[in-house]
């Protein structure tokens, strides 16, 4: 690199946070790998702290995605540019604040930092890690929502994880953080002309501080672990694109890692902390109480197998699901749950084995590509197969059509069958969870059941249930 290009590079780091952030993270993070969303995040922070925007920003992204290192780099860059300004760093604990402040000081003492900001000097009069000053009168004060930080002001308030996931379960803790922000931290601006607030971290509850700040008009950069739609986000010269289903860090979160580390999370944890769609443990439309557990099955009745077939064995792909129902009177019992990823030949073998085992009166098979092939195989061996279509309905619409039978507790589950916990977890997280294959198999069965019942006999379920909220009211997010 020539002197001219070297100076141009240093000037870029001096003036653009995304360039400085990448330079510092490559030095500070062992095995650092760069991802495009990091540039977007830095650009949005730069626009906020330089007051190109409202000066108020909430960034939500999953754990372990370099948000704390970006927060540290932001502080170092801001103090390098504005040596006489003050930064206040606030987290959920003194221990975390101390760790971040120490890393910030270490970053600012590197030769790489001194080359970019040669005019920044940390004062020898006060060199406390959590409360240091620059020779120009600026500095960093680090603390937490656990402690009172009165009597000091700041030009930039940076909040990194205001509440831990454990604390978020407590209403008192959530309210204390919001009250502390309103009464203390939000009033500490040194100069209204350039005061800015950045909150960065993953969501932990519907009523957490980021949720509150969004109701106060803060700008929002939401970066879910897995894109829920095709994304195009433009901020200044940064253009970030992501296809639906793509994760933020594809090379680190391979399908195998997702299967072992992410898909094993409880659905409400995945939805809240990873997808940034905060939801309670049973936040979906369905509740576990709607599905009574039975110690044994009644004698007799018809056996029906409901299939939702997938076509991939790759970790992270959809599951193939078969729910085995025993219908006895008005009640349907789930007596077996098969949920796995299989190639077609293995899926076919599984289906034939289940047919021999249960001798069902019907197989219900959705007419997808794999389902069409499986239905043909079953018909060839003499099974009674019902071809199922979705009639253009969404998953939510199909569930809504059969909610009466579910809320009236007409679906029971045989206690102790394998897979029951994952089954209930998926049902109670819908539509916020990461999987919905078992929901599809359930609604498919109940829709078929409703259509197969005699039209001259009113379904008693509709006389037993109380009026329900509209679908809009049930799905409407709290924040």
C-alpha cells in the first residue's frame, strides 16, 4: 500500500464508521469473518450519531452476531472524531458494562487506532476503565440499569442489551428498566443539537425497552436470524440484500449448525431472540390446554393417517410429518407422531410400515410433489388415500377454519408418546415458531374431518364454544 493509498484508507476509517468498524473488528475478533449486514448496521449507527436522521435508533439482531463489538467500535470512533464529547454506555449489568468498557479502552490503545485518530489521548488524571476522560474533555462513563448514574450527562447514549433474558420474565424488572430510562438516562443529554440514543441487542419480551422505544417513535433496524421475506435495505451508500430464508451469517450457521444449535431452541425463544418477533411461551393462537392428555385409548373407532410430506433431508429443511389419529365419536386421539427428514425411498418405506402397523381407514396426503408420489405408492398397494389440496388458503386461514374443534377440546393426545413435547411446542408457537409442519398435518386432518361429517347434523362444537376474538385481534402484535 502506497503512502497516498494509506492516507486515503485512514481518512476513510476516520470519516466512515463502517470502514473503521471493519478495521477494528478484524484486529479485535479472533477469526473474524465479514458479513454485509455489519456494514449496514454501522451505517445506520453513523447516520444516527451524526444526526443525519432523528438521532434515535433501535437495532435488533440475534445473539452472537457481533453487536457488542460494533457498539465498542462505535464508542471508539465517536470519541476519536469528537474528542470533547461524552458517551454513556448502559447495559443490564455492571459486569457486562465493565467488560465492554475494558475492550473499548484496549481498542483505543492500539497502534491501529492511534494511526487513525492520532489526536485522541486518554487523560492521565482519570483512567478508570468505566469512567475515563480524554485530554480534550470528552470521555466514557459505563454503568448499568442496576445502578444509579446521576449527575452526569452525555452526547451519545448507547444501550447494549438493556435486559437479560432471565430478567425479562419479571414484570417488575421490565418496568424498572423503562422507568430508569425515562427518569434518568433519557434526560442526560449535554446538547440537544447533537444528542443521540442508540439501543442495540436482541429482543427478550414484548414489553422490553426496545419495544417501548419503538412506541416512542425511534427508528428501527430489524435483522432477524433468518429472513422472513426478500430484503432490500438501503442506507446511504450501503445496499443490503437478502433472500427469504437466508441467515445473516451463512458460512457460520450452516444447515448442520442450525439443526443442532438453533432448531433445538424453544419456539418462543427462537421467535423472540433470533427472529426479533417477541412472543411469550404460549403466545400463538393455540394453547396446550386445548389438547387434553389421555392415559389410554378407547376401544374401536377409525384410524386415520395425516401426511405432510417434505422432500429434503438437509438440516434446516422442512420435516415430513405423519400424525396417527384414532377417531372415536366426536373426539380424535393423537396416538402416534412421526416427524423426521427422509429421502423419498425412506419416506415410502416408513409409510408402508405405518400402513401395515395401523391398518388405517384413510391416508390423508397433501398433493405436493412428494405427496403426489407417496399417494400413488399407497394407492397401488390398495390403501384408501384422500388427496388433499389447500384451496389457495394460507396456513393461518386453514387453522382458523378448524379452531372450533380445537378450542372445544375435541383433539386429545395419548400421554407419553414420543415427540409430544415438540408437537405441543410447535402448535403453541404458531404462527411465530420456526416450524409448522405438524400444524399443517393437524389442520389437514380436521378440515377433512369437518368435510366428511354429515351436513345434516350440526357439529356440537359450534354450540359449545364462546364467541372468539376476530382473527385480526388474535394475531395483532402487542408492539
